[in-house]
């Protein structure tokens, strides 16, 4: 935790559950993700590293196999996103009232 903003700055974790069914194996290593303050207000992930041994079962007479994997992901170039939307109900464009309420249904 960041001591000033009380924001999460590091997460150690693991994607769960690992699927160990023969023929459907979907395994992932443990990972660490680092967060940084990006624009002075918001905290976003900037770096993730996953590393570990994945143990795949054998099958059809094959021996089981352990595979070392290392994944590194960097997150950059964050941009503020804005959009406008409108609601069309029953062919009519519904507008929000100045007080934030919705108009009565037609």
C-alpha cells in the first residue's frame, strides 16, 4: 500500500483455478503486478511478471512434462478516454433531465 494515497502498489497472485484435465490443461504461473500513479490522480498497472514451472500431465503413454515459463508485460501510454452516449427507446431519443432524472416513458 502507498502510505500517502492508500493505494495498492503491488499484487502477488495466481490465476485460478488451473485446469488440469487431460487434453484441456490451462496452467498459469504465479505473477507480480506493480501499480504506479499515472496522471497524478489514478493508479494503473505498469508492469507484470509471471514466472514458474508448469507441470503438464502426460497422456496416451507419454511422460509428464514440466515447462519453465516467464511472462513479462509492460503497460504504457495510458490515455484518458471519453465518450458520449444516447438512449433510444421505442424509436425515440430519450434525453436526461437537467436534474439527472430520466423523462417519463412515452
